[in-house]
C-alpha cells in the first residue's frame, strides 16, 4: 500500500481512510465543518496535537538519520486550498514541531517568465525534497489546473493536457522514493467570509488581506468544480488526495498531523546501525 | 549600530555586549562552562527560552510581513563550532520556535567539485536568505579558513587570502539589507569527550558519530588557533562574531535566542499599512 497514510493514528484517531479521495468522491458531499473520525472537541484536538508531536519528531529524525546512510525515502506534503483555509496554520503548528533541519518548505506564487518558459513542472521538480527530508508545498503545480481553469489563464486545451502530465510526473517522483500526500483544506464560503473579515478588522492582519481574494469569491462554485476535476483525475494510488474539512482549524491540524505520522510509520525508518566498531571507538576516544 | 544584537533582551538578560568579539579578544580566556550575564540555572534558562518564543515569533512575522510590501531586511545566523557543540540543538530549540515559512536553513558539507570550481563563496551566495527571511547556516564559508587551515586542504597562501574575501563578501551582503550574526559555540575538549561518549553509548545516536571526530581531537589546539585568527580578522562592525559558551546547552540556546531577538528588534519591523480602503473592502466582502 505505497503512499497509504494513517496506519498508526495516535489515540485511535486514524483519519486517512475517511479523508482519502476514492471512487465516486464528490467534494460537494463533504461538510467543511465536520470532524471525521474524531470524537472530541477543540480542547481534545489541541491535546492530541501536542501529544503526537513526539511521535512525528522521532519518525522524522529516523527518516533523516537513515538517509545519511543511503536510504532514499522522503515525504512530500502538498497543500492546496481556497484563501484563508489555513495552509499557513498547518505549516506553523504541524510542520513547526519538526526539526527545521528536516523540512524543506516552499510557497509557490505565480511563476516568473523564466520559470514559465521551462514548462510548469520545472520549478516543482527543483523544489522536491532531498532524501530524508519532509517537503512542504504551499500551493503547487495544481494551480495550473485550478486558477488557470477558473480564470482562463491558459487555453482550456492546455489545461486539459496537464492532468496526465501531473500524474506522470508524480508517478516518477513516487518511484524515486518520495511518498506524496496531497491535501485540500476544505472551507465553506461562509467561514472564508468570517476569516477575511477578521483580517480587515485587525491592523496586524492587513498584510494578509488581498482584495483579489474577494474577487475570487465570485468564482467559488467554479473553483469547487475545478477541485472536483482535480480529485477525479489526479488522485492516484501513489499520490492520493485527502480532503480535510477545515472550518475548524484544530481538526485540520490533527488530521494532517496524523496523515504525516501514518505516512512516516509506513516508511518505517530505522536508526542506522553503527558502521564502526563501537568498543574500539570508545577506546580511541578515551585516548584522545 | 548596524548589526548590533541584544538591544532588548527579555528579563534583563542581554548577552550581546558580553559575547561580542572586540579588540584584544582571546578565545583562550573564554570559559566554555560559563554563563555570561545570566544569573539563573538550567531551569530558569528553560523558562526564559520558552517565554521569549513569542517575542521572537512576533518579530519574525513582522519581518516577513513588511518584506511583502517592499522592505528588504533579512537576518543571517551563521553557526560554527567544534563537533557536538550543539549547532543542531540551536536549530531545533531556538529556530524551531519560528514559523517554518520564515526560515531558510542550510547545512554545508564539503563542497562538490562543481561548487568548488565556482569559487568558495558561490554556494554561500546562493543560500543567502531572501528579503524577510531568517537564514541559518550550519557551518559556512568559515570552514574554508578553519578545517582548510588546520588540515591543509588548501595551500596556506590561499587560506590567507580568504579572510579579506570573506570580509568584502559580508560587507556586500550587509549593505543589501541582511543583518549578519556569526556565532561560535564554544565547548571544552572534556565536554566534547562526554558528548561523543554518549553517542557511542546509545544506538539511536550512532548515526551522529563519525570516527573522524576523534581524529579531529588531535588537532584541538590548532582549531582553537584557527578560530582565534577568524575572530581577529573577520569580526567586523557589520558582521560581528559572538563567542557563546556552550558546555551548558541551555545557556547557548538562550544566548543565541537573545542575539536573534536583539537583532530583529534593532531592525524594528512594522506591520504593513493597508494598501486598500478598509471600509470599502468590508462592504465588498459583505456583498460577495
């Protein structure tokens, strides 16, 4: 079950199977305010987030350690969402608990002219995590079939070709040892309004506000449809999509944390064995 | 006072002036087991570390925010040390409290042939933090005047030329808006022995043990001398060195944390003002 996440959810919370996009998935059927698989509320969620930090950290350190001795496994977490859905909060509160040495984070903005000239997957390939590293993409190549479709930034015929190109690319990445977890944080239009309103109410949040976000709200349904197409066409065995209800931030965080833990547990990284004679090194050290 | 750190140490702890390398500095006079400027012990240190997280995080977020609106300030923390001195712990426990989106971490190993062909500062320049980002170098261009001098990896005449090249390079980096903090974590040979021994006693630490570390202990005095030369020749107004006693890990962490806080406070980053009309955006949002 390559790429399968959630094998060992803490405290019995194992959302991978519940959130994974499968046959017949319909985004419209997912309630952004739900908390699949989790019985507790906000406080229990915060407790789980804190208590699972150690498991995530140890798995990450093992992943990193074994890569120093030739293991080629790595992990790539792709985050996609409508604005304000909480990508930044996932990075801060889930990825933030992991040793910065073991993380490669990349936020993708609109490509530069130079980047575009090289094909839309070129800069993605450059940003892939090296062996032993957890890569995090805040937005990704999926913008090329989301905003490009909705806002007509590329001819539709080109957009249509990209799904297959993406699948081919991701299959190659997975074959090289990178487990791919693709997450869409799913918020409601109402929750987005609340969060945008908060940015307008707080001067320390103005910098996060972009008038274009309100423009995009007029295309809400078109975006949901574009996401639906993404799920139908690019949720594969080696690079599955997970749709994470995100109106409750605490739920989205524990869900993504468990997806990461499950993926790392499936890799089952091991502390490298000594490549030296421990006893003779102890003697050498004493004499040094 | 460009590059001055420690202007606003929390709880009155302001180690910058005490640790900064100035005229007549002698590494041999610094006790690796000391805790300059801090009256408390390990517990108080841990408390300070935790309580100062918020100040560091808020300053970092402001630094990042203002860069989205054109500010060009950034920070570069350079970490150098003998093996086991705790560079990794600084990254994990000090930098680890900062939003991963705002950090660019780079560990430098021996350069590849391709890198070397471009000159020793080329890959350093590639790794500099973009505007608004805190860059962290785990080892750096200083290896070129440390191990290269001690182990004769380059002809001495070449090593001798590098100090001036480094100063010129760092002056250019500083002039572009990057505050440079250079930290040497200073441990004793005895403390290193203890830490290496621990790596040999614990199978989950074997991967961090390198027999070459014991070889290097035979060159301890030569390394200390090479550091002394580094301090004499490259501690400048715009890129000062700080020697941080590191036999007590907790002290090194709070000291580096305060150096960062002080440097960020001196930049005094500001929340960007709204570039839109707040009231009309609120109306647009309500109607969307």
